[in-house]
C-alpha cells in the first residue's frame, strides 16, 4: 500500500425524530486528522465533538480493512433507500477510486438478509461495524481521563 496514495473516509448515520436531528459521524482526512461527532438530544444530551491525528500506520490499517472488505467494487443500487427511520452514508476515496453509498439505517442483520442485495449490503454492514469499532477505540484510548 502506497502511503502517498490519496485517502479520505467519511461515515454518517442519523435520523430526525422525537429528539430532533440525532447522528453519528466520523471522517479520516488526507492529513491524518480524524474528526468525530455524536449528537443526541435524548435527556438533553449535548453534541460530542472530538478531533485527533492518527499515525500513518492507522491510516494503513484503515486502507487494509477497506481493501479486504471489497466494498470499493460494490454498488448501492439495490440497497434500501433512506427513509423516515434514517440514513447512512459512506464515502471513501482511495487513490483513483471514489465511492459514495447511501442506504437506510440497518437495525439488525435480518434487515440485511431481507434486502434485494444481501451480499453487498452485508459487506457494507460489516465494514461499518469494523470502522465504528476502530473509531470508538481511538476515541476511548486518546480521550481517556482516568486510568483503569
């Protein structure tokens, strides 16, 4: 993997509901900056915003995860359209390749299996789970206030 290869990743999931616009969003920028935002108005919660720079090794791992998922060869044409339940967006730029996917929020794996494109949506679902785990780990490690 070429470290100089252009890279950008953005994920958004959200909905407008009883508590207003609630969402989770993160992005990895070409300079290594990771931006994270989580907005929930439940119990008068406030928006959480975090920014941190990640190392080239972390960016390399992100690229590896994306390449191994094969999502860059996928197509969201038969995925469920965003609806009142919510929407998800995934945008990735890797070198010359640029994808931008939009789908409805996925509540459970059964939603994936019942879709028109279960193989493609499953790929998306598991990639998003992996990305969220990585982001939450970075946030948890970097912004930990009390040692365990």
